């Protein structure tokens, strides 16, 4: 699959991730604070521990993990309206933050967390495609750091994290399946799929959308294979960043 | 797959759709007005033709297809707050209406539609699981009726519809892959997947979510096969309802 | 009053109601669920029992009855904006739902209801004039069904309903007083009056508005007489539907 | 009707208005600016001329008359929330401002007004019952002053006002029909009716509500007679204030 | 400084306040209700005692003092939108009400107030410049009246007020420092400064803004001197009004 | 003033700024993109050029400069609610963004800018006191970069910037005047003043607030002197960063 007439920026191979950088402790207040970069896409992911739970969990003995997502107004090529000024979050924002929350909860034992909340905030500093997948991948590292603070403080005795979770986008551009789309590829693609998987290679979320022509089963299989490869690499990078 | 210890209501087989009913011309004002029933789930889908387009399409010569979704407050087991009274649509509502809109646009040639909008409204009268898949399946029939009014009125000379689109949910309950989940199954399932396909068997959307344990590639393959079977049957029922 | 040059659709007499149909148990979840039809006007009225009361009734030993009203976007001739999408209910919607709530409370002994709420939802499926009067008339039947569930469950020992309540519109079109206006008559009328009365012929609400010229005392008397006749018929139909 | 055991404050007769005061030019910026007092109820009514019309009147050659209503937070016995701070107007506020607008339009020839708007603002400085009827009565005087400015400026050549309009509340307290209820009477009443009439004694609006027991036709007739008497007196006071 | 070519309306000297009038007990419900007039600027300031505190003070043994501000729509030369109808308060409104609240709290011993709130409402009846400074000056008198009710009722035994507070605007117009700007001066000024001081001549707030050219230290000193003179006069008038 | 018992973190002198860092081109999309750091306070300031103006400037031949401000939810010690999720900006946010906009406009010749907008966005990545003064100081550098793009593109022929603008906070803590307060000092201070000055040492804004005791004229003079010193240093740093 690596030799092809389709040219990606920087000579990137079709099945190659962009350069990934994970910077922990990027800000000083949050229990977990990770700047994750997928090429030019930069997302600040913080994990805040709050000693309370939303109403549907009160008295349950279980905790909660939830997420919010935002883009700085000029993180994008042309400035987007500030959602706080408009007075509401867009449908896209809500979809993404619900996805991040579900993805993280998939690897959390809420009972082991105890009656507290880990609040994830993913804020896009600079956007160049793949902000939601970078957000999920970075949020997991931030959550791990937050869990470590709880362990260090003796508030919990065992980690509520049951494994890793990471995400990547895949898509078909000019008939070619590509891993980890940057913005110009995302705009050009016929099919766009975001895949969230655990460290053990199981699916947490698969969201595939035909932007242009509908896609065949064979194309789906190619995309799922690419995503599996990319996520395995991302999980390795997550683990490595935690060892630093 | 039909002989199994898992018992569905009404003796339904694991790969069997609920009884589907499609009633056209259910209300009198809309160009397309379809009541679709997937068992006890009942959704009213109207398609309204509006001779204007949203700003991003003005002057483009192209039309637009968009959708809104709502649930009557007591369509559900316990009453839900009325979104109009709360003053905003939930994230779930926005996700679903965006999905319906994308699904319909996948089979529309917007240039052939001309500079006008087909506005889909999907309102859940009674909910018992699968409201979004019923909505997409019914909306396509309503859109076809609206297109027929445009053709009959001579406003367009050829149909902008490039094919059919339908949707179904699949999921894994107690290890068993099931087609077309009703509410009690939806609550119990580990994995929930909504699949939208064209009449020619290509994917428009695949949205799979692990509610409990993450799912394997093999499980995904089983679910996709079930969905393909169900959607083929739904498209046949759509076409049959249009012949009446 | 029955022989006149003014022609109503379907040869209806000036003092004649449209065909009224009351369908109980129209949906399956609500304690009371009534589809009421005044000719082409169709309103789904549900009554939901909630074991809580709003703040101003907490600890009072009394219950509460309240109502919300909505129109499906394409229940009308041209599509209306969805109030949930606009983010607020119109003044008209609020006026109508306050009227429905007051009308129902007029025949409720809130002490006998106990500290619980009957929440009425009136949703217009198809509009052809008189949606608020149909809503009140249908809501009373739904409330009666909800009360019956409470009695059957032994939660209350005597009915909190002190009688029936129904409503009808009357108006003056081209100098002719008419009973139960349909949409084209409503648009054409000079005076429009909505009357809500009990089963014993007393007034709960009278709301008369001069749309064109102000109206005389004599015209008011004619309208009140027409309304009294119509409401007596509606109450008979309500009681009959409850015997089925 | 004047000799009765029921005692009103200040020895007021049952069919007697409170002391009415109408102060024109109460503030300096508005084209019409009237402080109207019904006893302790004080409402500031301004009429502003705006050389534009709302969208539904653009290009029609017709003008528009509309109204907004508000209560200062501490105009009431206990402080009410400020609607601007809560971010929305209550249903009651919307009902009242719609009523004021309709009442004024009933005596306006919108064609003669020309394509401009008269915007009425009624703000309650002090509330003691009857704020909406005082508002309508005062707003008409303010509108007359605004019309006079237009005439004086030569913007219109004939008055678009076709007559006077005024309003009063009536009600039944302890079986006694009363004219012009003050707050303590309003709280105690079984039936509350707001009547809006023209200077020639025709009805513009009748809104009667049974707060406690439903009311009979005979009671309605008594209330309508009381209202007619009160409104005739109010119209005389309006005309007198304009002569000053 | 009194002889100058710059002419103020009514022959006012550059360092002269407009005629100030303070009318206590202007409305009947509020514990303090003061109409304050700075020339044509008229603001109704009410102080309401509420036997509760906001969440951040609950259980603290301390009270709270807070303020809201509004302008009647036609208090201004051309009508402003009603904030309640627009659904939100402007940034200017919020700035002003926060300023009023802070200014009043500067002279309150919240512990001596006890766990209750004094809610200030400042509503502009007529605007001609300086509404926020009139509001602060009037609000202090209203607050004093509210405190007196608490003392008279024996709810507190000593006044929580530690002194007086008043405010005035100063500015530079055509190079001339002016005291207490009216609207036409405010529009023309290069520098606009609002100063809030205690009765003992200390600063509570200084807010200076260069509308045109930035201002020098020397100009600031001139403005501060003018403000000090004006506030001393205002405090004398406040004290005098309380003796009446 | 440098020898004193009061100890600042890191041995900082009372009249010493925190370490200031100005990083230009921090993100890639905006015409100006500056990360400014005042010690641990980090604010991203972007300047976006938009070829349109708000309604009040259309057709005027003049441009506009405006600003928005936000804090990332976990930029603070404990997490703050996301304003986009709450659906409105706080009064504090609005105050600050209005201040930033006014400060920048003070050094802009809007006619020379031409009919276009420079939209400033200041987003706090990490907060440790002084976010608004850092925002103004950084925004000016970003605006200069945006102006340079316009000059380079030949859209304007001369710079609309008439000079530099910078801001700093000063305050009194335990009787000691301090320059550039960090968070713990801000919380402890009796008086807090934000000063905005031009590069030529004139005042654009002075906002002083007594948090505890009111402050004397002598204290104000000390604070103004400190601010003048700090701003001169900041302007030198701004100019130096532009030379890099």
C-alpha cells in the first residue's frame, strides 16, 4: 500500500500517522494536563477531579467521567464564532464531547473510581484535521495522570482504569484509503471514519460516514485495518509518554 | 441463527425485523407525510418543500435537504421534558437530526433538486427503540412523495433522488447478535450499532458503540451482516409502499 | 338559524360542530392518551401522573395539574419553525398552555388529588382551526383516564374530578355567528371567541377578541348561546367515549 | 347595588372606579409619555414613533402598533425576579403585552398610519391590581399624543385613530360583583374579568376566568354591565386629559 | 475655574452639579424607595430586604448586598430594545450593576447585617447622562431606609452601614474639565471618569476612560479634584434627605 | 521601596514585573498570534482580519477593532464552568472583553484601517492573576502583526496604529503598593487597580477598586507611579519582541 501516485504532505505514507507529540503537565492547575499534537493539530486535554457526581449517580457509590470540547475561535483557518458568545454549543461540538465521554468511560470501572467525577476538557489550540481523535488519545493520558494523583493521595487504592483507549481517523481520498487525515485530506475525502479502540484491539466506537459516494464492504474492511494499525501505534506512544 | 435460547418478544427470530408499517399521506398539509411503525415505535415523517435555501447554498443553483427530530414528551415510558420548554435541544436530538439529514442527502443530487429545500421533520409519537432508524426509513418515503409533487407540478423534470436509503439497528445482547432492537433489548445490549445503507447495499453511515465491553472484529462482522439483511427487507417495503 | 346563504364546507349548518372523534389509549405509555379530532384538526392529548409537585405546592398536601402545548412543525399549511430549535416557546403557545392548565384545574379538587401532578401534553398533529378547544376537550378525557389509573392502583380513594370541562370556538363571519370555526372561517372572522364551560353549563373561561370591527353586546349574546349548545354536545361525546 | 355589607377600602362603592389620574408628558423623550394611576397602581405608558415596520408589513403601505409590558422588580409586594436577568419574559407578561397590542390596533387604521410603527411600552412602577387595564387605558392617551406629533410634523394628514379604547377589570368577590379590583380583591375573587371596549361601547376583548367556582350566565351579565359603566367613565377621563 | 468660554446648559458652572433632588418613599412596597434626580436624569432606586442569602454566603453568618440595573426602553432619546425581550442583559448593564453592588458593599459590614440580603434595584425612568452615578447615590439612601426598617423591627441592633457612599462623573470636554456630565457633554467628551467615594473622602472606585485622546497625569489630577468636590456636596444632600 | 518585610514569591521586588515572555506566531492560522506570559499567567492573543465591519460602521469608510475574552475551564485553580456550555458569558468576561476592545481602539486610526475588522481573541491558557492586563499587552503585539500582513498585502498603505498600548495591575497588600499582582496577592489585596497606558505615557483606562477599605489619594498616587514604571517596561518588551 506504500507505493502510490497519491502524494501526502511531507512525503507521508498512506498508512502512516502524522508526527505525534504528547506533552504532560502542560498547565499547572489540572490533575492531568496534556498537550497532544497530531502534526499541526494541537489539543489541550485536561482532567479535573471533582469530589461530586451528577444527580443520576448520587448515592450510587459510583463515579462519573464526562467530557467537554471546544475550539478556540482562531484555531481554524477562518475564524469561527465563539460558542460562549453565541450562547450555545453547536451540534458538532455536542456530538464530539459525547463521543469523548463515552470513549473514556469504556475503559473506566466507575465503581472503583468512587463517588467522584473526572471531568475532561479538550480545547483545540490549532486545528488541522483529526481534532476529536487527538482529543480522545490525549484525554486518556490526562485521565491516567488524574488517576495517579488520586492513587498518590490515597483516595483510591486501585486504578479504576481497565486499559488504554485511543482514536484515529481513516478515510478514502481519490480511491486511496488513508490513515490519520489532515485537514486538506478530510475536505477531499469520500468516506470519513473515526475509530476508537482499546489497547487490546477491541472497538469502542466506529463512526463511518459517506461524504460523497456510499462505500462498499470491502472499503470498510480496508479502513478498519488501517485504523487498527494506527491505534496500536498510538497506544504505544501513550504508554511511552507515561513512562517519561 | 434462528434456533437459540434467547427469547425475543412475540417469538421474533434473532434476525427478524419487527412488523413494519408505512402509512403515506398520514397528514394533509405536507408534500410528504409518512407514519412509519417498527413494531411499537411510531414516527411521523413529513417532507416539506420550501422555495428557498440556507445561506451557504444561495446562488449556487443547488438545493438542500435537512432534517429535524423531536420526541413528544410522553412518547417515552416516563415523561421527558419538552425541549421547547427547556429552551434547547439535547445533544442526542442534535446528533440524530444531523444523522437523518446526512443520510437523506447521500441519495440526493442537490443540483437536480434546484435551489429549494426539502425539510424533513421526524417526530416520535411512540418510542420503543430504533426511533432514528425508523425515522430515516420513513423520511425517505416522505421525501419521495415530496419529489413526486415537484415532478407533478413541473418544477423539476427529473427526480433528484439517486436511489433509496434505509436504516436499522443491530446489537449484541447476552452474546447474541440481534436485528432491529426494541427498547428492552436496547437497554440490555453490550453493543449497539446503527447502520444506514443505500438500496444498492452500500454504506452511508455506520455508528457502532460499545455500551458495555468493547467488541471484537468478528462481532462487528456479524452485526454488519445482520444489518445488510434487514436493510434489504426495509428497502423492499419502502418500494412496495410507494406502489400502493 | 340553520337556513342561510353562508356556505360552510361539507354543508355544515352554522350551529353545527364538525365531526368529533375521540380515540382513547392512542399511545401506550401515558396514563391517559387521547387523540381528539374536530374535523381535520387532530390533537394528541396525554395525561401523565408524576409523583411530585412543583415548589409552590410542596408540603401542602395538594396536587397540581398543568399543561404544555405544541404544534408539530408541519401540522400547519406552511411549515412553522420548531420551537425547540428556536429555543423558546412563542407567546401564543404560552397563552394556550396556560389556558389549558387553568381550564383543567377548574374541575379538579387538588386536595383530593394528593401531592402529585397530572401533566397534560397537547400536541397538534394536524391543524385546521380550533386546536386549543380540541385540546381542552381531549385533555379532560385523558385526565379522566389518568385519574382512573390512580383509583385502580389504590393511590386515591375518590376521584378528584368535580365534573367535566370542554371548550369550543365561536365567531362571526360575514355577519353570521358560527359554531366551531375551521381554519378558513377563523381567518375570515371579525370576532373570535373561545369558550370553556363545565358539564353543568357554567363558564370557566371566556376569551373574545375583535379581529376586525369591535362587537356589540347583542353579538356577544348570540355567540355565548352558540357556545353553550356546542359544549353541551361535546360533554355528551366525552362521556360517551369514556363508556366505550 | 351601592348599599351592601361588603366593605371596600376607602369606602369605595361596589361599582366605583378607584381615583384615576392621567399625567401626560411624564418623561421627556417619548412622543407620548403618560403616567396613569388607578388608585395605587401606577403605570408609565410611552408611545414611540419608529420610521420602520416589522417584516410582515414591509412594502404593504401599512403601519404597525405593538406593545411591550414589564414590571419593575419591586413594584410588587414582594420582589419579583427581573425578567432581563432571568433571560426571558414570563407567559403572563407575554399574554398582557399581546393584549395591549391587540387592543390598541382595534382603534388604529394602519393604512392611515403609513409605513411606520407606534411602539407602546407599559412599565409598572407600582402594582395594586389592574395593571393591564390601566396600561391599555394609559397607552391610548400616549398613542394619541404620538399621533399628534406626527400630525404636527406633517408626516400624516389625518389621524389614524378611529376612536378611543379603554379597559377595566371586574370580578366577583364573596358573591358581590365589583368594578376595578385592587390587589386584595383580585386575590379574593372567584371570577376575574378584563374587558376592553371602544369609546362607542363595543367590545374589543373580553377575558373572563373562573379562579374558584365556574360562573353563571347571570353573573357574566352583571359583570359586563359593571364594565360598561366603568369604561364609559374612563373614556371621559381620557378625553378630558387630552384637553388639558 | 468658573469663568470660561465653554457654555453649559442653564448657565451651569464647570464645577457645578446639576440640581439634585432626592425623593424618599417614592413607591410603597419596597423597604427603601428613592427617586433620585440629577437634572433630567431620573432613577428609581429601591432596596428590598430578603431573608435569605446567595449560596456563597449560606451558613456564613454574613449577609449580602447586590444590585440590578435597567433602563426603561424609552428612557433614552431613541428607544432601546427591552432587555427582557432580547433575552439578555447587555455588557454595559452588567458592568453598571456590578459597579453599584461593589460600591454599596464598600460601606456595609456584612456580618452586622446578618444572614439576609439587601437587593438594590436601580431603574432609569429618564436618562440624560450620569445614570450610574445617580443610581449609586440614590441607592445608598434607599439602603439606609431599608436598614432603618430592620432596626425598627428589631431584626438588627446596630446599623451595618459604616458610612456614606456617593458617585459622580467628571470629564474633559474641549479641554475643559467638567463636573457631573449631562448627555450632550458625555457624547462630546474626550475623557470620561466615574468616581465613587465614601463620606470620608476615600476612593471606592475610579473608572477613567479615554474616549478620544489618551489623557495625561495632570488631567487626571484635575478630574479627581472636581469629583472630590462634587461627592462632598452629594453626601451632604444624602444626609439632608434622610433628616426630612 | 525595594527593601521591605513583605515577601513576594521568587524574591520579586515590590516594583518588579514578573518574568514576561512574548511568543509571536504561536499558532499558524491567525494573522497575529501571540502567547504572552506574565509569570505563570499565559494568554493566547490572536488578531484576525475580517473584510467586513459591524452594522454601525457599514458604509462609513472606517474599520473596527473588537475583542473577545475567555478562560479555558481548567486554566484556574478549581475548574470553572465552560461559558459555552452554560450558554452565556459572565459579567466579568464581558467587562474584560469590552476593556480590551476599548484599549486597542485607543491606538487605532479606524479610518486608516479601512472598512475591515480586526477581531482580537484573548484566551487564558493558565491563570495566575493579571489575565486582563496580559491580554491587552499581548493583543497589541498580535494586532501589530495583523497590521503588518495588511501592509505586506498592499491592502493598506500606512499603518493605522498610532502607538503602543500596554496594561498592568497594581495593588495594595498589607499596606504595601505592589506592581503586577499574581493570584495570591490579588486575593489578599485591599485595593486593586488596572491601568492601561499608551507608549507615550498617557492614560487609556484607569480602573481602581477598593476590595477592602477605601483608599486615599496618596495611595492612588503611589499606585499610578508604580503602573507608569511597569507599563514603560512592558512597552519596551513589546517593541523588542517585534524586532525579533
